[in-house]
C-alpha cells in the first residue's frame, strides 16, 4: 500500500494519546517487514474494512500495558492487567483506530470502518497479518514502548 | 414502567434547570446534577442514573473528556452529549468519546425524549442477531467441516467465552456492520496440520501453509455465517475483515467489548473452537 496512507494512523496515535493523559508521544522507528511478526506481552487486533482493508495490531509489554492503563485511569495503581485495565487499553486501541478512520475520510478515503478489539495476553508467539508487507512503527508514549503494526491494503 | 433516571452534567445552572424541566415534563426523573469533572464520578456513584446528559463546552475538562472519564469508571454508562455545535467533526468526536446520543442546544423537549427512548428501549434487532448467531455459526461450522474436510463433527455449545485460552493457532476475524463484532477460531497446531493435510490432500509444505489453511477455513465459516445472518435481516449489513492469525499456546484471548458465544466441534483431527460476538451499536444521533 501507499506509505503515505499510514500518516492518518500515525496522526491518530499522536492526536489521541495526549487526550488520555500522556505527556509525550514520540515516533521512534519505522520498519517495513513481512506479514509475520513476533509478539510478547499484549497484542491488540483490530480489523479494518472499506476502501482500505486489513488489520492493525498494537503491541506492548505486559508491564508497559499496566503503566499505560494506570495513566489512562488517572494514575490508579495497576499491579496486574486485570479486567478494568484490559478494557482501558482496548478502549485506547478502539479510539486510535476510530480516529484514524475519521482522518482517512478527511483525506477522501471514505467508508473505512473498524471491528471491536480482540486482545491477546501472555507469553506471545507469532502473528500473521493479512497482507504481504507490514509497516511497523514504534512509539515511545511517555516511557512506554507501543508498537503499531499496520497490515492494510487497498 | 418506572421513570428513566437521568443525571445532568452542565456548568451552567440555567442550562441545568432548563434540561431538568424538559426531562421532568417528559416523565423522567432527574436524580443528580454535576457542574464539572470534579464532582462527576462522585455524583454518578451516588445517584446511579440510567443515563447522563452531558454538556460539551465546560471550563476545565470538556464534555468529551468527562464522557471518557465516566466510561472508564463505568463502561456501561450511557451518555447523551448536548451542545450548540452540530457539525460532523463534533459528532465524530462524540462517537469516539463513547457517547450514545447527541442532542443540539437549545434542546427541544420532544427531540431529547425521543433520543432517550431510543437509547433506553431494548434493541430487539440486536437480540435477534445474538440469538440467531448461535444456531447459524454452529450450523455453518458443521457444514464446512463436512464439506471441506469430508469428516463429521460433534458440535456442542459453550457458555460465556469472554475469556479464552489459545490452544495454539487462533484466527481472528473482525466483523463490520450495523453491529460490529469478532470471530475467533482456535485449534491446536497438530489439529491445524491434520486439517491442512486433509484439505490439501498432502502434508502442508510449510508452517505458513498451515496458517493460511486455518485462516481460509475460518474466513469461509465467518463469511457464510454472516451472509446467512444478512439474509435473515438485511439491515445487519455484516461483512468480514481479512483474518489475522495468532500462534502460541496458552495466550489469553479477550474481547472486552463483546459478549461472546462459542461452539466447539470435536472432529477426527481434534477440537475446533469457534467463538463470536457482536457489539450493541447504540449510537443514535438526532
């Protein structure tokens, strides 16, 4: 897919996360890889369908996810990724992807919609996204690394 | 039927009074009022309303931020945003903040009450989808095991599957439509290899081939099931997004926004687990 198409997603990350209580959102690296990714900790999958389709997978470590949920919940202590924290980080993924859809539509790419997030939590393994090439962007969100894997095609 | 209990959030005492009057006239009961994010959660917890009307323009945290905060506190909270602004961007922001409705100021009593009735009435269509999906997914799973693997399966229904542990290979398919949802198809690596061997009529040449056979099987089951649901009710408009495949046993699979149903198929090549669920799309805009 056209690499410029990832900008609405990156802008959605930068635009949404500060609203959730994060001070800084910095892009650390961008990489183009194959369809198979390794993951561990937490990986959130959201399906996208419309004139652009595929999946967006958002990954972070379990400890990172706990700190992430804690910030979203106004600093409440999060020792483990319980139901409330899982719900919080799912909301974040949902908000980022929904915001990306709005930005796509502003760019003239209409009718892109998303499915509810499905979370994988554990030792991890591999994930295969439904495109030959995946663009992976690592962000530092305060001190938490958040990986956004974009597996979309037109 | 008892009155719908409403909490009003607005920084202006004048607006609160107008809204409270309109609500009371319409048979609702105003059970609490808050003027800012500072008292929002406390009042909400004290009065436990059926729904909240929320002004957007407030000093400090605005209505979007208050809605997000409230929905993090109680994901079941129903918020109707009230604002003099009425443009696409504001509406999109309201949707993304998690509001279930949007009413323009100055509030017309009948419009406000219609939105409230829509938000509060049980959604029969969603109930139908939830009920039909169980039978249809079970039927389509059984049919496609027979068609694609030439074997029979014993299908059993599973109870709530909000939490689920992966057996090894998990295909996730998003559903888009009036009620978005997810399909999760799960099986062991060994079962996936045997299934691929039967479907390909030779052993799979690579792990990637095993993954793609599992993804294709789930895609067919999901696609056919959603088409059958669409035939029962055209306005569902369900479509499936391309599948992602997760590998690695013992990972927990969670669908926080959905009430998942599940069916299991015991086959000659192992147990296949299929879970699915839809999200009640209560977003209503006036």
